[in-house]
DNA sequence: TCGACAAAAAGTGTATGCAATTTTTGTGTC
DNA sequence: GACACAAAAATTGCATACACTTTTTGTCGA
């Protein structure tokens, strides 16, 4: 994910690993995360696992039930709407600010991201695709030089990955990417009105593409973790 | 603080206690928070203290230095500007949304807050005053029924309390309150343009009232904690 | 008197142990 | 066969123990 610094601490490694597993849909909502099993998997004691689970619960990627354990979060429809509402507030304002403070260097950096995104769309790596689609939004904030904003957006987008998993009807990935292209072009052209409108429509589309009445299956733990990540 | 549910868990008690101490300026930036001392103070083991410190570090109220310990955060000028920038994005959009979805019940609830704020301005309780001034902003978000937004705003405002402590020139508390009254009146009147403008000006004023070149003294730990909180 | 170095103290990072709670398993009854 | 209940197993919550790092203290020599 964008803005993931070097994970020096052991706890951070566990957090990142679990975050990827959740965001990339290898760990499904409702899955129980037993401390000892995770500890065995990562070769550490429960202490570090508990720290990681605690952090993830603050990011709302998992929920901790007292004396019962940790479970991958199952965001409600209401929460989903709230998350999207906040994203709209932040991202529309961010696009405005980006146009106002646009420089060739920033455009270049964003162009570089677009190329990576474009390439990923052609490939088979679904995880990478999901990651880059999210990063597009974070990157714009980062280019504004506002790390506070970038971090908040990053967390909201992680939550959206969970929401998408729970409620998304069909794979709208390609569609999202096309909309990113449109936003990018408007940013390059310095066309604030279009950029704002396209971003608004993009977020509306993503939210509208959700189907708020579904059940999701649960999942096995060790299988999900022995996947293509660390 | 607004949105502080019943602090059932022991960790939450510690987090809230330390948060209040930091936000109410009883613990000054840079102060070291030794785990054992905190554990003794709260009558628990270091385990719980570590969890609390960990959470506070995510809220950016303290910073954890590997193998060196926890210190009350000393936000940089740059960070301060970023926090205010995000607040502007969120709060202006929130005011807009509030006007659009205003109801008599919401107005009543906000009016109730204004009365509490007004009363606190007359009293001597500085902590209460600070708390209510921050709550004004969170309350508007809560009344919109967006808990996600309210929580993010709450965290940003806590960080602002730290920033204010570090950089605020004089006590602008009364001035802030007067501006709140103005925003409130515009909200009651359903005057979106004025409400947005006043909120923008209010945040600009708070930020402009900061003086970005000062040192702050450090502080004693046990004294700060044996203050009027739990 | 000051600085460098070494020993001691204090403090953090992680693992382990134990009480308490929850979940599972097993048994008997209807 | 389904349900209720009790014993056993598994799991969580918290405290404690210990290795390792940082900070402080104390001593010596210039």
C-alpha cells in the first residue's frame, strides 16, 4: 500500500501481513483470528500478535470481542455509507487543492502511477490491481505533501476494500481504472471543474455498485496466510 | 470528550486518562511516559500500559521511540498545518451537509451544546472549557449521524489541542466561543453560505493565532496525573 | 575541572505462566 | 434423533520473568 514505510518492528510485520490478507480478500469477513495460531504462523509469542490485533482493531479491519477473540470485520451498510461520505469530503477537496497547487513534478509522479496501474490492469495479479487502484487516491494526497491526509485516506480505503468485498456485485475494477484515467487527464489539463465532477462520479459509482444485501462465506486461516505475501 | 462511550476496558481507562492529561495540557510535549511508573499509578501491569501507549501513539498524541520509551508528542509546524488543512476539508463539507439535512431536533441538540459552552465560558474550569470548545466541532458531525466522520474529527481535534499548547500565543478561548456562536446562528438560520464562510474563518483564525517559533517546557509525570481527572 | 570510560541502574521488548472465561465434547434423558 | 446439561479442552486477559538496550552514576586520568 502507498505510504507503507519499512516495517522494522516485528509487530508491524504482522500488522502489514494481516492487513494485506484482509484487503486482498484472502481473509474473509467474520473469520476468527486465534492468537495462538497466528503466533505459531509468525513464529512469535502471543504478545506480539495481540499488539498487532489491537492495532488492526483500531483501523477497523478487525473487531475484538471481549474474551471471545478477534474476527475480520464485517462492516455494516451504514458504516459503508459513512466511510464513503467521508471519502467524498476529503477527496473532492483534495482534487481541488491538487489543481490549485499543480506542478510538472507532481503531474509526472502521478503519471508514473497511472502507468503502473495501466500495466496491472493487463496482468493477472488481482492483489496488485486492488492495491494500485487504492493507491491512486492516496497518491494524490501524498503529492499534496499532506501526510496526515494521506494516512487518513489510506485507512478509509482499506476499510473500503472490506466493504467492496462484502457488497460489490461484479468486478468493477476495470471500470474504476477507466475513471482514474479520466480524473488524471482532467488533473493534467488543470481542469478543476471536470476533475472534481469526475472524482465525485467515481466515488458515487463505486458506492452505487454495491449491493447491500448479501451474505459472505467464512474462511480458513492458515490457508489465507500462506498466500503470496510474506 | 464527545463520543467517549463507557470506558469498560481497563486499557480504555488508561487511554482516556492520558488523553485528557495531554489534551488538557497537564502533560506537556516531550514528557517521558515511563511504563512502570504509569503501571504503578494505575495499579496494573505494564502489559495494559503498553497497550494504552500503543493506542495513543496511533492517535499521534504520543510518539514511541524504539527501546527508548514513550513521549508526549511534539507536533511540528508542518504537521500542524496538515492537520488544519484536513480539518478545513472535513468541517466545511460537514457544515454544508448539516445545513442540507437540518432538522428541528438537530438544531435543538446543537443549541443544548451551545448553552453548555456558554456556561463553561463564564466558569473557571479551563479543562471543561477546552473540552467543550472541541466538542462543538465533533457534535456537528455526530448530529449528521456519521460516526466515522465524528471519530476522525475527534482525533484531529485532540491533536490540535497539543498543537495549540505548543504554538498558541494567547488564550483565544473566548474568541473561539464567539465564533462558534456565529456559526451556530448561521446553522439555525439555514444560511449555508454564511455557515461555511464562518467555519472557514474560524479555522483560519485558530491556525493564524499560532506562533510557529517557541519552545515548551517539560513536565513532571506523577503531578500531572494526580490532577482533577480519574 | 573536564572528558572518557566502565560499572550499575533503569527501562524496554518479548516470552511464558496462570486464572478466568468461552467453546467444544461427551453423556444421559425424553 | 434432538435437547439439556456437565466435564474437558481451548482460548483469552493479565501479570510476571528475563534478556537486551539505554541511561545514569561513579571513577580515573589528563
